[in-house]
C-alpha cells in the first residue's frame, strides 16, 4: 500500500541524511581536527579608533594604521564607518593602513574603525615574523656625536643587551643630560623618545623596530598607545619596553602598528582628535574557531563558510540557527501542542530577540502588539476594507516603532532602540490575527495564543542563542541534515501531543 | 504521571491530532478533493445534484460592489443566515432572525444596522474568515427552523449534528447545542454543549460542556441525555452518502434538523475536530480500525449503515 511504501522511503532518506551528516561531521572532527568547541582561555576585545576632524572644504585624506594578525592576536570583524569618504586599504612600511579620502568636505567629520581582536591560547601562538627596520639610524652630524657618546656611556655600564637597553633609556630620559636634550629636543613625545631610542639601538649595532600598541584591560575609553622596541640581538628579536627598558613582552600587549609614523596622519583638515577605546567581550566561540580553522587547515578552510567575507559569515551565523529555531517550533507545535499565531512567526520574533535581549524583546513586543491592537480595535469601528485596514495597521506599527525608539532614547534606554529590528509585517499580521481571534473567540483565547507565541519565541531564542549550538552549526553545517531528518521524522509522528493529555483528560478517567 | 496519562489515552483509543492528520486526513483525503468541501457553495451545488437536502441559497455576494444591493435582494426573506463560503469553525456566521426599524435582529436579540451588515459582508469578501486569508464569497441562505425536540435543550441558535464518516461508514456522532456562553453558536470551543449519540438508536448519551460532564442544559435546566434525535436513520443515510458525493475518506458531516424540511446537510469538514470524542466519552481509534478491517466487505450504502448501527451502538 502507499503509506507503507512512503514510510520505507522516508526511513531510507532519514538514514541517508543521518549517515551523511555523521560521516562528514566525523571526518571533519577526527581527520581534520575541527574544534568541537572553543578552548577556554581565549579572550577577545572590541577595539575602536575614532577620528574627529574639522574639514575646511578641501580634499581630505586620512591615513589610519591598522592592527594586523600577530603572534598572540588575531584581528577580525573589522568595520570602517566613514560617512561619505572613500576607503582603500593598503600596506605601507610593513603596516596595514586604511586610507580615507574625500574630494570635498566641510564641518566636523567622524571616522570610525572597529575590530575584534582575539587572543590566541599560548599553545596556538606562533612565531612573530621579523620586523622591517631602517638600515641607517639617520642621525645628522651634530646629533651623531651625542648619540655615540650616549651609547658609549651605556655600554660601559652594561654586560649584555638585556642590561644595555635600560641603561641607554635611562640616560635618554634624563632631562639633565645634555646629550639627551640634543637628541630629543624640548618636550619630546613618547613616540619621539621611542623613535630616538630605536635609532640609537640601530646605531649601536642592534637593528630595532618600534611597535606601538595597546595594553588590553577590561575596558578603557581613551586608551593611550604604548611603545615597545623589538631589538635584534644576533639570535632573534627581543621585546623591550620603550619607557623602562624592561625586557619581555606582556601577554596583554596588542601590537597595532610599527615604525615612527603616528597612528593617524591627516591632510586637508585641522583639529584632529584621535581616540582609542577598547572593551573586553565575551568569547563568541565562532570567531576563535574561524581563525583557528584558517590556521589549522587552510585548504579545507577554502571550502567552508569561513572563506566567506566576515559580513557574509555574520549573515550565515544567523541563518544557520534558523533551522534550529524551526525545529524547536515543530516540537512545540506537534509534540507539545502549543498554539501560536502563524507557523513561523515565533522564529522571526526570536531572531529579533537576538538584538534586543530576551526581557527587553518581550517587553517591546508586548507593548507594540498591545498598542497596535488598540489601534486595530479603533480601525474596526471605521469599517475599513481588509487590505487598506492591514496597510493602516502596518503604517501605525511603523510609526509606533519609531516613536518607541525616540522615547526610549530620550529616557536613555538604548535597548528600546532595537525595536526597529522587529519584523513589522509579521507584527501587523499578528495584530490582525489576534484582533480577529479576540472578537470571534474572546480575549482569553487571543491572549492565550499570544502568550503561546511569545513562549515559543522565547524558547526558540534561548535555544538559538546557545553558544555551543551556534558554534556547532556554523563549523559543522552538515549537522543541519540531522535537523532535517528529525523534522521529517516528526512529520510522521502520530502520537499524542502533550496538550491532548490535558484536553482528553475526561476520557482517560473513564478509559478503564 | 505523564506516561500513565499517555497510556490511559491509548487504552481509551483516543485519536490525537497528529494521528488524525498522519493516518486519516492525509492519506484518505486527497488534496484535489478538498476544494469541494472548503467552498460551501461548491458543496451545496454538489449536494443538490446528488439529491442531498441543503438549506436554500438566497443570495451570494462575490464583489464589493454587490454589497449595497444586499438589502434589496434579501428583502423577501424575513430571516436568513450570512456565512463565508470558505469559513472554518463557524467563524463569520451571522444568523438574522428578523427585522425591526430598518435594522436586522440577531439571534441574541441584538440589532445590527444596515452598514454593520455591509461591513461584515465586506470583511467576508476580504477573506478575514477564510483559510489562508484568500478573498471569499458571502452566502446568504435559508435559516433553519430547528425541530421542537431541541427547543428544550438549546439556547438561541441552531443545534447541529456532527457525524464522522470514515470510508462511507458513520463512526461517531454528536449533537452540538448552543448555550448562552456560545452566543448561539454550535461550536464546542466557543462554549456550546456537545452530547454524544448512540449510533444504533439515535439517542443522546452524556453531554460535555467546557470539558465537564453534564446531564442538564446549563441555561434551560432540561436533561440533555437520552433525547431521541428524530429522523436518525435518515441522517445516517445522508452522512454516508456524503462520502460517495465528495470521495473524501475521512470527513465530518454537519447536519441540522429543520422543523418542516427534516434533516439537511449544512457543510462537510475534511479535517473534523476531535472534541466529538469528549462528547461521546469514547475514543475514535477502535471504531476507525474496525472500519479499516471491514470496509472491503461493505459494498453499498445499506451495508455500511447496517455495519455502523451494529458495531457502534452503545446499548446492547
């Protein structure tokens, strides 16, 4: 008979799907060493550079040096926010740099650079490549004598490089020392001191590069770059603190750019203010895995989602958890028997919750639907035809969203701004359906169904937001075949729903 | 507690919604046949052709423009029922019992202005009540004057009789009695009373109101059990013939009993609800399995009805 044949077919498809999913998954884990979960200890920071400048109606060019991957850090999720500037990214003097340019700009301009830097576990760190250093220290005749004298004095008091560098820096920072004054001039900046120190060391036979970077803390709004020196000692490159001369590099030092150039150079505008901010973020699992994947298996990496540009990866991070949310919904509807408005509406609401956070999402959604319902009940009295009425509700929803964003901004509640992320068409249909159920079956049923939808959305959100689950489906998209198989099996589930145990309770009592 | 609740339902033979869909409506109701019952106008035409009595159609509104002519068309009829052609679950049905001062009187006595009626019809055309929100037609038809046997046990509105027919064999039936809580509607989830019917004798069994077992009508106080449904054999025959008419294997046939015209078929449901099991305090599954085992031995209408009355009677 037909049902039997189709059952067999279904069983075969399910077996095939499960086999393929497990096979690919096992191959990637066992043979290629894809990480099942992110190793604990990896830490990440959001860093931001903000450049404020006053343009004077002329062509403006802004160069911002950018951090690159280094031994202990990986830079990703870079974003450049620049209103109407053109952006190119190139490499110059061993630094990556962003070049913003605009033909004509006036007034205050703000440029942002944002990135996530991830600290790799010590085990995963690799050797730092040799820096590029200038061959010649480039001192003028007059300064050369002062420099050589300073070096000689420091060498006399030191045994090796580790002791020589602090000696040299102490003399250079000594304001009473005439030689230092000749070299540094008056009021030297930290960058200038580091530059002179590097040139002195180069002159002394130890080619040296300056590395500017940030000491990563929990968070800092106006972080000042600090300088480290990388000094060649014949065997390799040693790190020295450019201020104290202490050898070694702290683990929380994020190298940003190298060389004598400043972080930002601007032409065509005045009053430039640059600030760096950083905040430690929760490890989002995926980013670390992405980078590790790139390091561990470059060939396979090219065939995976990791090879996509960061912004597309971000899109897929969201898209790939949607099947999980849908699966939750299938369970809730066919196994539990929860009533919701619309089949997949709760999943879309759950996606919006990702931006708003759960509690705020629930509050915003409820307020929006409640206000929308009020408007809808009023429209009912005007006796409008269906499609214009739906359109009217949609417009009211949009206006309500805008109003709620503005009000919550005024009240200083940034979470309220994210109300804009709710899918407005879905909201409109929810309001319409709810008002009809309200009128036809009463408020109780309407609220019950609304609450059911929110409960489903919350559960879908909680499941979709499990970090390990997000990690698994993004690193192993083949696992979605398992979800597909499970959903197909649920399509043949003919047992009772949990709600039916309650619904038919009267029957089971007399069921003997 | 879970497991035991589950097992007791199984033992009672209760049909759950998943099983109804997976084992009955999906395999036995081919999708191409569903339009026949989803559109009440099609069903009505089909029934008329098959000689099955249905309420007479007074008027039909298909386009917005016709809404204003409605009052004119309906003027010869003192009472009528407005319903969406593709409505489900009784939504969108308005019963007009008469007119007063240029307004229409609903079953509960409330008056509707002409523009309120027009708005309701417009809503129907817009597809508010139709499955999937598709544009719909509004039907105006004969209002059934229900048989006096139900007068004592229903509160406004028309009681109707739902018979589940599987492969042409009526398997379970109930009578739905409107109550004050259901606003004259005969839907259990809207607060109507459901009373199971003994398939052999046509007498009502116990009744259920909002998941409670009751023996008297909550509004009228009259007993709802052991009431003989008049014309019961004729109703079984109509229900069984609806299978031949639509070709649907698993369907719920809704009938009403008119004072003068006898039993009439109102509509057919291709996904009939499961509350009928509560009203009968019996599960559907054992009966459906009996039919699955025997239906090849039941070639004609008479044998199917005989099988039904012999197998699914309660009193022996």
